[in-house]
């Protein structure tokens, strides 16, 4: 753990700056710039460990569980500085992992052509599924994160998403008018409402129930090398919402 601390023992940078970006219907994205005291140490750690394809969820690349001590530090930061801003009061569970988008557009399945929600609560009035992304790459051309709103009814949107899991690429594209590849702005089903650029050592926190997607406008830059690829630290926090 010592390698991830600065000379004064900080894991998070005491000079980090926090700002709020409005999204829609009162929801926000919390942006923390210069978040970690020693972000390069986390990149170096990632270089010495083996990433693998995800199991059970359609992430278009490689993942690696974050060290337990890092996960706890991120969970503590979320609880102290972010959770209340997103409308939650208690964290029930959290997962942290390092991730790299690596698939070429031609390798994507229809479900991966879309923006997505991390989870949908059975009772969204009681439970908030928050998410975070910490960008650990210096090339802004690898892309930030965009947020979307559905343009169709809930039933039509759900039908399209179900089809994206069951239809082949050609059939899905012909039926829904969506082309293969990473999402790049609005399409017939979603309108982009906000785009947050990536920056070295920038963390963003948001309601994971909002539709969102990584911006992969230059897939030729993707790499499985943590020193060159789109390396991020992704967090997922299950929380109790604030009482009305």
C-alpha cells in the first residue's frame, strides 16, 4: 500500500477539486480532478497483473479485481465526499475493478453497440446503484463518458435491448437501424445529453441507473497494454437512498 501513498501518507490528493455537472431531471455527475495522490503507482501495479475477459457481464474488454485496500479507500472516499450528493445515505455493497476496453468494433455484439445501465433497482425510490470511473490514461483520444436519455417509450426501449441480446448482428441492425460499432453520440433510440471528457487522474461518480457509455471514437487506439490502453478503475456502489 505504501507505494500508492504520497510522501505525507495520502492516498487521495489533498488538492483534488470536486465539481458537479448537471445531467437531467435534477441528477448530477460528480467530477473529481487530480483524485489520487500517486495514480502512476496504480498503473504500474496493473502492468504486473493479468487481466482477463469478464464473466457474466458484457464488458467489451478485459478486467482485473482491484486490490482490497484500494477498493476500501475508494469506498471510504465515496461515502465521505460523494454519496450524499447523489442522494444516498448508506452503502450496502461495493465492487471495484480495473478495466480496459480492447475489442475492435467488428468484434462487438449488438448489446455492446448500445449505451447501458449498470443495474436497475426493483424499487428505485429505496435503492441507488452508483457507479464511478477513474481515468488512468493520459491520451484524451481514448475517450471519456457520455450520458443518454431514451427517445422511445420504455416498452420499445426494453424490446430493443432484449433483441440486442438474442438477435444476430445483421438481423438486429436491419430491424432496429443501429450499425455495428461503439456508440458515437445519439442514435434512433437514445439522445446524448452530456459528454464528459477523460483526463488523467479524473474520477467521475454518477447514478448507474442512467444510460451511459464509454466514448470510443478512436478504436484504433485501444490496447491491452495498461501503459497505452484505456485503463480505468471502475466502482459500483449499492446504496440506500435518502428518505424523502
